[in-house]
């Protein structure tokens, strides 16, 4: 389509503004992570570039102490990092596997009548409304502050997303493709993993990333269902304050940078599929 | 090789009777077309033969063995879909090898069969392309090749040519014929295009509303239609069907049209058929290409008509005539020079007229 240069100008201007709005806090976080304590808050306004760049914020998180600061951490980043990786990954894995298999059954065989909607009702309430009963239940089965307890609740609350996303992808696969494979001598299972699943792998990757980001960034569930051992990164971040030093902005920024790494890496890994996944409806039939 | 026999095959979707007690014998190595308008149950029938759809009732026999409960993968049929249904996440090679692999064939054998098939379908230079990049025509070639490569005794094609462009369609028609000669399969071909059915098939089964209307060779179905549906469906433009009555007296039999016009029946076949009619009210049928047009002064038998519309279609011209209230179409060679509004006489051909019961639509006195 032909566009005049003015319409191009407006387009890019709009994109630029959007990028600025999104990038501003990220850049702020990026530079803050490398600022020493003295530069965190200044009376003479904001410095974007750290005057005396340092990696001490990171060292502090990992070691619990640095020479330049008198305060120490009683908990380093290691355990929360592990907790986040384990619970977010496991929760994602369970939600995606169940969501994929379940939505395939619904999409292809029309089983479970109201199942799609009853899955959706998991998201109808604000999480807080159900979290107190969930806490009681989790306490009852001994799931509070365990890796499996948190993974389980992550899987449950993200199941609607994986279920519905995967369902739309499966709905897009023409049924004739599967029938062709059936006629060509495949069993139902073989059709699923040799034909259908490869055809929706872009969607699968997109769904997994989406669900992972949801789990990775959760604060509320982890706050309520963990105490000490399996505290995740977001909850840990909120604890980064001390009576003496106040809010540890540098450490929080450093933690934010670290926390951004897995989703970004994951995203780059599946970038090829991501565009396909998001534009899946354009598949030639 | 394989004979397919359907015995009172029925498929019900809820309230809808998609296929109603269908009996059909498809002889070994024959090319049979299932022909009918969309929604007539032809694709459902095909799916039941393939095992994609389960039958509600009846039997499906391959060489006398009932396969109705056998899963699709064990029936050993080839199936080509209207929308190709090729595996777009695989290369052309992988597509062609798919059926062989899932049947447990090994490396070198697959390689040979796939390259042979690619050559036959003229896909050799596309063999390692991702199949999503193929043109529509090539996709359908891959789909046909993928089904043919396992050399099934039964080959089912569900409107395989309907999405292709006209030139390629004509080419594929002959290719399919060659394919059948080479592999000697029993072919069942679903189509709504009667020309395709006429040109390809040894036998045509015309279906409507889930019921078999007529089953016979293309010429039989074309020349001796069982009922008004078949008469109307076969041929383009379709057969003229006019309300008429059988009249006569004083030793002659006449066909009279309510809007005026009549002619004396003087060919034996039609005379015999008229005599076996139990009802006076009939539908009179004659194909547009069989009717002759004469000047209005013509003295022989015929019906007076007025040229209402002239539709030139290249080699021929379709002349629309007003006969009383009704319109009939007549195909004449191009340049026959019938002017709009002129009076003419339509002469119905001997031995090529049809009469049907006005109520049931069934042919009267068909032998």
C-alpha cells in the first residue's frame, strides 16, 4: 500500500513515543542498577549515567554484604532465584501440558461440554477473593512454603490461559489434515505428535512464554503461600529494605535486571515462532 | 484389488439424515463418481468408506469383508481432500514419505518410491521445498502423490480439482486417468461438477438429499435420467422441464402445454412411454442441444415460440424461447441468426424426449 511521507512521519513518531514510554523505566532501572549508594537519591535531580559506576549492587545481592555498605543481607538472592525458576517453570510446564491435551480433546472431539467455560471461571474472580480459602487449603495439605505447593497454584491459575490459547490454535488446524494422516496409517496419538503438535508449535511456544511470564512475575500468590524457604524473586524484592538504609533502590534495580533475563532469553529463543504464533490465523489453509 | 460394496449405509447427524440407506456396488478397478449438489451426502459417504466418519447403520464391504468398524488406518485406502490437507510443516519429500513411514517402510525403499512418485507427479525439482511454499496446483499434486505412493487398492478423491484453475484442472483430469491406468485402483471420486464426472467416470452415482437417485454409466445417466432431479442436474445448460399433459383421442397421442402449443407424439419410444403413464399431468423434458429450431412457417410438428433472449457462449449460442408462460433453452451453433423477438418453431427430437410424473418426478415408462 502506498503511503505518503507525512503518514510515515506520523507513524514513526507514534512508535517513537510508545517506545520512549516503555523504555524510560527500563533504562532507569538499567542505570540505577550500576549506581553506588550515594547516587540513588540526590538533591540535585536525576543523573542518567552513573558517575561512579559499580557492580556492588549485584555483589551485595549474591554475597549478602559489600565493603562500602554497613548493612548486610540476611538472605541472598540464590534461594529466591532458585524458587522462582523452579516454581515458574514447573507451573508453566503443568499448565501447558494439561492445557494442550485438554484443549485438544475439546477442540477435536467436543468432549466436556461446558469444560472450556468452567476452566475460564477460574479467572472470573479477583485472585484475592479466593486466596484466603486457597491458603487454608494449602495449609491443610501442607503445601505452604513448598516448591510443589506454589507450582501447583501457578499451574491452576494459568491453566485457563494455556487452555484457551491452545484451543484457538488447535481450532485453526484444518481437521482434514488430521484425517489425511489417519487415512495414511497413523494412530490417533501419532497424528497428534507427528502432525498436529508440530503444526501448532509456534502457538505452543507463544503460550508457554506467556504463561511463564505470568508465573514469573507473580507477587500475590507467592506472598501469601510462602514464608521463608520458597520465597520468589518479586517477594524477595519487596523485602529489600532495611531500617538503616531505607529502600535499597540500587539492589532492587539490579534484581529487576536479573529477573528480566529469563523471559527475555526465552523470548529470543522462540522469537522465530513468536511472530508466527501471534499471527497464526494467517496460516494458509 | 478391491470391490467396494455399500449396503443400506446410513449416517445420521442428530436430526439430519445425511446419507439414507445407500446401496452401491463399486466394481474392482472402476472409476466411480459420486455426483450431487453440496449437502447431498456424497462427501459423508466417502468419509464413511475411508473410515473418517463412522456409519450410523449399514455395511461397508471391501472385497466382501465388512470394514465398518475398522479404524481408518487399517483400511488401506488413499484419500485426497478438496483442500489438499498437506502437512505444511514438512517438506514435499516428507509429505510423500509420510504414509510409507507410518506403515513401517524403511529408508532405501521409501527413497525409491518417493522419487518415483515425484517424477510421476512432476515434482522432482520441488522435492526438498517446504510444502507451505508450494502453489495451490503443486499442493494438490503433492496431496495426490502422497495418497498414491502407498499404492492403495482403493483411491478416494473428494473434489480434488475444485480449487484449481481451469487449465490445470483439465490437465489433472487426464493425469488422474493415467494414474488409474498405472496403478489399477478402484477410484471413487466425489464431485458436484457433472462435466468432470462425465469425462472421468466409468460409472456415475447421482445423489440428492442423502438418497441415491441413479447409478449407471455416464451415457445412461445422461440419456435415460431416472427422475427430474437427475435430468436437471446432468447437462449444461440443464434439461428443459415443462409442465404438460398427455392428451389425444382419435388414435393420436399429443403432448399439450398449458400455455399453448402442442405436438403429436410420433416416435415409438415416447409413444410407449406416454401409454404407460397413469397420470395426465406430466413434466416434459428435452435437452437444449437436442431441440431443433425452425422458422415459424415450418410445416412439421413443433411448438410455436418467441425468441426471448440470446446468449452467445463462443462456439455455441443459447437461445431462450418463450413457450406460453415458460422459458425453454435451446443450444444452436453460433451464427444461426435467431433475432430477438422473432417467432420460431421448436421441434422436439425423436427418441430424445423424456416424460416424468409431475408429482413424484420419476421417469415414466423408463426401461
